[in-house]
């Protein structure tokens, strides 16, 4: 069981030497040809459950069912970014880091346990600069209509716009341009990095696709396992309306905002129920109650997402989707649940629209956890029917017939959310070594 302190309001501090980091917004202009979907009710959790059920129906295509036509989305938006550079090292190579569903840019620079799991620190130590972004529509980047604005295609265009700004030195907060840009993605971020390489192959110099394969048949596994909720209802003060009178009244009246466990113990004792701290912890952390209380931490940003932004239900759904039981720190998993981010209906309806092949001619590395659920069905050593590859990630090679180098690596004792596992840094080093071997060393 995780220590009691893990579920208290999380004040995680850490310091890493030899790094200079800053956070800012990058303005981007987007022109994206994408779907126009009929909207269906997704405010209540039963409606969201109905959406997921129809999305997963065997031999049916819910995207086609809701598609009414096509549109060109044109607009100006802001992409939230964290830029880091080492005190010494190359200013010519940068890694652009794109997170997956359920996370934001902090996935790459987790400050838990004094930055023990930080990918950014490993990249900086190898001499690279990094730019981690919140994907368009998520986190502190611009939000939008979840059906007809925040779709995969628009996010790829936003990623490309950021890439061009980095290459051309057009970001005010970055004092140089970068001749070599490496795209590192996780999950949906890998889908978008791959998509960018297919549509704009000259705009990237190297691809690192983590938590990824081209086996699309497991998407239904993850959509079902998430037990999707309306984000606004799942974490009402964080994802919903910060002025929510009902929840805020309960918080203030019963003093739950600073120490949730002690506050609940007092309430239970007043009702004649005597439970230990561990018993209260188990009830809180492993059920949806945890998410209802997350908004009570007044330090958490209020995003106020509209209906149509969905999220996995709780910590147990997080474990199923992203974590290999027994090989992660439960305290860190609680951080992930406290800081999780949603997925839009439009993203789910368009995630499978990426081109089938990329003309990219640079090096490509795929890194996937051995029990990855969304891209391997829980077993990356399995074989997809009709293929001759010895494992699932190896099959990505067919999408890159012109790549100068292709390698796939299965990270042992790891689920989909690679950065949250005990052995995360071993996988990070595999990435830096691959880049060094194939002409993209920082120095």
C-alpha cells in the first residue's frame, strides 16, 4: 500500500542541476482539412458510456456513422510549451516531445521523487535541448469544440507549426534556431509524430515513437477499459466549473481541502464509523471518490473543459490502461490521477486516420512496454494475424520503407505509460544511444 502522504495534496519539489527551463505559449496558425461530425449527447456519464459502447461495436464504424461531411478548420491558437536547454552542449539539436492521451507535457519531466523519472533530464544530460508541448486542445494550450475542432488532423498541423517555428528561430523565448529536430512521441503523441513524418517528411530529422505500434485493433480494449466519464463530472472543480457551489460548499464546511484523509475520518467518526487511515486511504484512492476530491486541492489549475472532453474513471482504470501492476510506484500513479488530462470525442473519432505509410528517410525507433494494452493488447511479444514479424512493434517497419534505419525495442516489466515505471530511465537511455548511433548525437 502506498504511504498515507501520497494522497494528501501533492507538493512535489525537486532540483536538477545543469538545466535551464522556461514555460511559455507559442502562437500558431492552423489550417486543417478534417471531419464535420454530428454531435451526440456526452454531458452525463451514462451518455458518455453510450458513446463508448457505440464506438466499440464490432464490425461497425461510429466515425462513419457520425460523419456529416468535411470542413477546413482555420484559426490562430496558443500551444503551451516547456523549453529546456543544458548549461553546456549542442544548440543545433532539439527534441520536440509530444504526450499521449491522459497526460500533458509534464509526462516528460515528472518532478516526483526529485525528478527520478524525468525524460527531460536524461535528454539534457546527453546534450540535447527539449521542447515539451501540451497538445492542441489539452492542458494549458488552446481548447476548442471537442467534436469538430480538436481532432487528430488539427493537432498534427499545430505540431508542424511549432516545428517550423523552432527550425526557423521564430519563437521569441528561444534565442536560436535548431538545424536538427527530433520528434519524440508517446502513444497519441507518437501517432501525431508519425503523421507529421508522413505529411511533412522534410520537417523532422529523427523519430522516436514510444508506446506505439501500427496494430489498430486494440483501440477498443482501451476505450472500454477507461470506463470513460465526462471530465467535467469526474473531477468537477478541476475539469469543470471552478465556482461549483455544491462541491465547494462541502469542501469548506467539512475542512477537506488540506488533509482529505483526516477530514473524511472526522466525518465518518461523527457518523459512528471508525476506520483506520489505511482503510480510508483504500476507499479513497482506489475508487472514483479520489477524483471527486481532487478538485479540493486549491492549487490545482481549473481548466473548465466543455462537454465532450472525456476522461478515464479512476486509478484502477489508469492502472489497466497504462501501468504494469507491481512495477510502478503507487505514489506516482496517484500523481498521474491528480494531474490527468482528458481526451476529446473528436480525437477518438479521428485517431485512426493517419496515413498508412511514411516517406520519411531518417532513422526511426519504436519503444513499447511489453504489456502495452492500447497498441499490443497487453502482449507486445504476440503476433498479429497475417504478419510475419516476431513481435508487434517490429511490424511498424512496414510503414517506413525508406527509413535510413529502423529499430524496435520492447521495454521489459513495463506497461503503456513507460515513464511511470521503475525502469523508465533504462528506456530513456536506449533512445539516446539510438540517436547517437544514427548521426543525431547532440555533440
